[in-house]
C-alpha cells in the first residue's frame, strides 16, 4: 500500500492508496483513530447500495455501530440546508464531540461532509473515502470544504483537514466512463504543471487506464495525489504555489458559469480551459508549439468534450468575476513546458480574449 503524507500548519494526515482497501478499512481506520464506538457515514443511496456491504463488512467483527446518513446525489444538494439536516440527524442519533464522520462519495459528499465536520459542535474529526476519480485525486486532498450558495459555487466553507484519506481504486469500476475521463483531465493537468515523467507515462498508458486497467489507474491516482499533496503541503491556504493547481481553471470556471453548470462536467470544462491556456502561452512565446501540441493531443484523448454555446466576450467577462472593473491585467497560470507552469500577474484582457477565440475555433473542429 502506498502512503502519501499531506502536511498542514497544524497537522499531517496520511493518504492511503490501495486496490481493495475498502475491504480492510476498519483495521486501517483503527490504526489512525483507535477504537470508535459509532461512525457516521455520509453517503448517497446509490453508492451505499453498490459498496455499502463491503464498507460495513470490514467492521463486522468489531463492535462498531455504522450509522449511514444519506444525501441525494448531485451538485444541487451541496447546500447549507443539507448540512443542517445532516447535523440534526447526528444530534438525534446521539453524536457528541468525539464522533467520527466519514465521507463516502464523490467530491460533493466530500466537500459537504468536511464542512459538516468543521461546524458540528465547533469541529469534529472526519475521514475521506472518495469514490470518484476526481475526488480521489483532487477534492479529498487539501482540506478545503464547503457548500454552494444560490449566487455562486463554494462560497461558504472552511479549511478542515481530514484525519486520513482512504483511496480504493476498485470503487471506480462502477463509475460512469464519462466521469472517469472527466476526472482524468485533472491528472493531465497535474502532469503538465508538475511532472514531465508522469506526462510521458500518461501518453503511453492512457488507453489502458481508460479501459479500466487496475494497475494503471492505481499508479495514475498515486502520482496525481503526490503532486497535489506536495503543492498543498507547501502552501495550504493558497497564497502562492497552490495557485498552480488552477491551471486551466480561469477559463474553465468561466465556461462552467456561462453554461450554468449544466452542459459540461467539471473536467470537461477544464479541458477547454487548458486549451485556452496553451494557446495563450504559445502566443506569448512562453511555451513551444510542439509541446502545446503534445498536451493538446493527450487532453483530447479524454474527449470528445461537449461543445457549448457562449461568446468569447461573455467568457472573458466571466473570467474576471466580480473584480472586472478593477482589472486590466489579471493573474493567470501559464504552462511553460511539459511539467512546469508559472503564475503570472500580467495577462491582459486582449490576450485572454484572443486565447478564448482560439479555443472556440478549436472547439468547432474537435468538440461534439
Ligand atoms: N475541496 C476541493 O478542493 C475540491 C476540488 C475539486 C472539486 N471539488 C468539488 O467536487 C465536486 C465534484 O466532485 P465529483 O466530480 O466527484 O462529483 P460528484 O460527487 O457529484 O459525483 C459524480 C457522480 O458520480 C456518482 N458516483 C460517485 N461515486 C460513484 C461510484 N463509485 N460509482 C458510481 N457512481 C458514483 C455520484 O453519485 C454523482 O452522480 C464539486 O462540488 C466541486 O466543487 C472540491
Ligand atoms: Zn478542477
């Protein structure tokens, strides 16, 4: 089993990656937190019906009460009201300050459970057992928790690191292929911004990874987690280096907002956002056209990505968010080589607009 340590200002926590880890979860958990009388598991009915028996089975020999707390699947339930309901259910079930929560689901459940743990009785412990590719390599690592407001995503939240993250790649066997491909965009992103060898490995192994090869998926997860863990360990609160993880996200988030989060999965929007970032970087001669081409080709192997309807002007306005009147130049993550990205502060509106136009042209050729 590989163990990756994430360091924060106050605590360090381990991320374990191993196929079939779910079957031995109870003993691994005990090593981290000791004996526990009750464990509250936030999950969805779908995930519990597919994987709950293995989850519960690992605790069968111990006197641990497993209390599932169900939330419906979907981003639209990632809201304060759901957290309030969960907290009330916990009170009624007798959960005290020493209670342990486990997030057993994708990023939506992970973010919500982390937030619930941060708030419940002013803060209790929680562990992550992520079940989507995206949550295994991205959202479960780094301690960011939160929920959406009607006026915007992830606007209420807190930093609350889990006590441990348990990743079982076998759980991904029931994940819809589109979710796997979309999540894998974040692996390509991680390789582009920080690991040229991983990038070359992905070029070699992407086909078998997407076909579900267990060994390759496990290796891709481990490496992606390691890249994110190193970055967030160096910069927990996103003051500098953590910004690099936003590669492709300036334009990607603009696309998600402009299409009201309905047309594309997160990774699909980020794929288009990365194309814009590549074009911008090549236009200022910060990245060679040959390397940009390799990144583009690897990214498109995760497609085809849906086309969307939005003008370049609308997307440009969305990239500035609510700060648009303040800015003529903005912060941007520039890929400068395969394996290296930098944060710059001087990207002009004209440059960004040109890059968005160029991305939209590519979409006409390569979107579905
Ligand atoms: N905290 C962070 O740092 C961070 C980083 C990135 C993204 N996020 C958040 O993560 C969320 C997206 O996470 P996601 O992509 O995991 O989406 P998700 O949690 O909505 O899961 C996607 C879908 O897959 C289903 N599913 C989950 N696991 C499954 C399995 N093993 N088999 C079959 N179906 C399964 C879910 O029910 C859901 O319908 C967003 O809310 C985003 O804001 C947070
Ligand atoms: Zn992302």
